[in-house]
C-alpha cells in the first residue's frame, strides 16, 4: 500500500502543491472521488454538526484513504500507480471539488486575475489586474457538469446558501473566499458565469491617482467631499471600477466614525479592515426560499430595507448602500435623509443618466412613489454624481486591455425647472482623454485648491 501523501495533511500543504502541466488532471476520476468522499463524509458525520475545520480535516483523511485504495487497486491489477506528484495533484483536485471551487479554484487563487468570465464550460476569458484580457482553460468537461457544480457550491456555501435550479435560474453568491459569483442557466443558451475578485480592497484615493483613475485636483476634491460628509453616488458601466472607487472614498472616512454597510452581497469588505474602520456593522441581504406569502415575501427573505430599518438602533455615523439596481434606491434615500455623508453606486452610461436611472428605480418601487417625489428626493439628498468610464481596446501586439478612469463629476441640487433638478459639471474629460480637468469649483471647496500650484496642472506625473 502506498503511504498517505502529506498533501492531505493540512489545508496549507494542499494549496502549496504546484499544478504541474505535464499530465492533465483526469476530471472524471476527480468527480467520482468527490462523490465517494461526500458519501463517506455523510455516513461518518450522521446527525452530528461539524464546523468547517473539522469537516475539512475529516475530508482530508477520507481523500487519503481513497488515494490509498486506488493505489492498492492499481497494483493488484498489475497497473502502475500514479506517481507521487500526480497523486498529490489529484488529492488537491478532489479537495477543491469537495470544499472549494473545483476547477475554478486555481483561477481564483491566481493573484493576477481579477475577473473570470464564462460563457459555456469551454469558453473562458480572464481579465488580469493590469487590464489584459486573455482566454482561459475549460472549467468543466460539459455545460451540464458546470451547472451541476454551480448548484453544488450554491447549496454548500456556509456564508449564504442559495438555490440554483430550473426554478431558480439565476445565482448571485458571495464565495467563501470573498469573491462574488453571478451565474445564469436554463434561460441562456449556455451557462453564463462571472466571478469578480476584489484585488484592491485597502485602496485609497491616492492609490486611484497613482493608477491614473483620478486627476490630482479630483483626488483632493473627493477626499474633502467625503470628509465634509457630502452624499455621493458613483455611477458607471458594469466592471467600470465603481466598487473600487467606493472603497477608496471610504478610506477618507475618519476611523472613529461608526459605519453601516448595506449590500446584496458583500463587496466593500469594510468590516474586514479594523485598522482603517474601527466599527463597521455590515448587513447582507438574503433572498429567501419557497413560495411567496400574501405580502410577496419568501421565507427567510431579508431585504436591504429590513437592514436599514434595523440599523437605526445602531448609532451609525454613516450608512453606505453598496449598489442600487432597483428598489434599493429607497434604502439609499432613507440613508441619505437620515444622516449626511452617505455613499452608493449604480449602473449608468453617464452622470446625467445616473440621475434618470435613480428616478426610474424609485418609481418602480410602487405607485406610491411618483416622479415628482422621486426627483425631489434625489435632488435634495444627493450632492455629487461621480462617473467612472471604461474602455476596452486592442494593443499593437493583439492583446485586449481595459482602462478605467473618472470621466466626470456633477453637482446636483433641486430646481424649479421642468425636470425638477439642476446640475453643475465640476470635472470632465475631453474626448479621447482620461485626465479630468476642473470646469467649476464647487461651492465651499475653493479653499481645497491652490491655483498657483496644481489647479491648472493637467498632466500626469
């Protein structure tokens, strides 16, 4: 019998084994061993409840047994057993399939990868931290295998278990690693998946300047706007960097302020930065399950509105709504009406478009929200719209790359005009440019800038 390999002794040892490329992993065998390991675990655990560490410890022991049994079987049949390196990789693959993300795990562990985009099991694209976009390896042998595995990890997640089935064809999940997964199947030609890894978590406004996302003038203005408790909405297209900019803005919040965050899935992760933000109460929505009741609610459902209502007992200094895609606008407006200095994000193609989008979202909450009410509330409670821009281009070498920057900042206020609000463009970029210049200094912020030094300095360092 071949001795148990150290690869199954500890999680650290598992993750330290390199993924050699000489011999491809046999994923059919991995799937079969994962099924055997899962069955043995269920039989051993029975009705007992084990925490994640104990489950993984048991799983490692079971995987070691399965590897030993396969080696013994191979010898008994006169076949050559796996060499130690390949056996170690198979142990890693089975462990990942049982407790982590299977074939996706190596991609999620790659520190250079920010986004994983999947449109079918064999059509995978990877966006790296330097903006490159390149093809990736298949993540399953078939679309059905991919769907089955997504259903498995959705039901297994300890942080927020979800359903993924023909009855629930969409999936939004915060992975145990903190990454965000969105998936759709049965309503798309092939299963579609996007995994976003938030590499820039402890980012600052100065970091955004260094990455050429904001100009020097803009970085100073945004820092002061947050410190002076302005209410700000960050807009932009999908993947434009809204959440990253939001984290940067939050870095300007004094550490002694008590912050509440409200998100459909955790993305800001402010509660994981105790050195930067001493007290953060982080709420995450939960979709619920089963049929809806007379009030249109599912069992276990927890909405951002519920979280916001509860938060008024927590003595918050600031309330931050992570993303507005629909009725979350009501939670955001309540936050802004309850205190100053609130922050939020929304999808939009421009800063002006963000205003119209928010008005539409508010009206979709129900007939009780009229256009006039929504417009007045948004104009009164939001001070600035900060719009992120993104472009994808092909380099001379044929690579695809992405570039992100703040294109414009608008000041918003109520107006007696027909549309009900007035805007002032504070910063903007010229067509084809990424360096934003100041058009108008916002009221009350003239002391932030020294016109003799950097006010008209429009060049990158």
